[in-house]
C-alpha cells in the first residue's frame, strides 16, 4: 500500500511541477503522470546510486550539489522516452527536478501526517 501511495504522491508532484513550470514542462494527462512516476522511480532506484558513485569526486568537491545535476539529467532522460512528459531542455529539467523534490517532500509530509491521524 505504501508503494501505491508513494507513486500517487510523485504523480501529483509531477502534475504540480508541470503546472508551475508550464513554459517548459508539459505532461499530457494524469495517467501519463502515473506512468512517468513509476518509470522515474525505477530509474532513480537503479541508476541514481551508480551515477552517484561514478561522480563521487565531483560530489565531494561540490559538497553534494552535483546530485542536483544528476537528478535533472535523469528527469530529462526519462522525458526523452516519450511517455507523455515533455521537457523543452536540460535546464527546464534541472529546475523541474529541484521543484519536484521539494513538492514531493511536502506532499509526503501531508501523507505521513494523515497516516498518524
């Protein structure tokens, strides 16, 4: 059940990010947001740790800020798969990844609070 809630929260976060950054980030429908949330979750679970280890010297040099570049790249890469998410360039993906992290975190706080109540 927790996995389904997490996917729905990430899909809602994607929809909100697409609404906020509508000049450069477009998502076709709610169903496409759910599909992209699942795919992005899998990509983040598999590739993100590998990329983090490969760029460890840059991570140390930038005090972890290079993670933002990796997140933006992974979001941009998933958008290239034509799953209903369109991003107009890498920098839109970079800012969308930052905003997606923030929005997803805030929505997760609401879900955790609702589970406690």
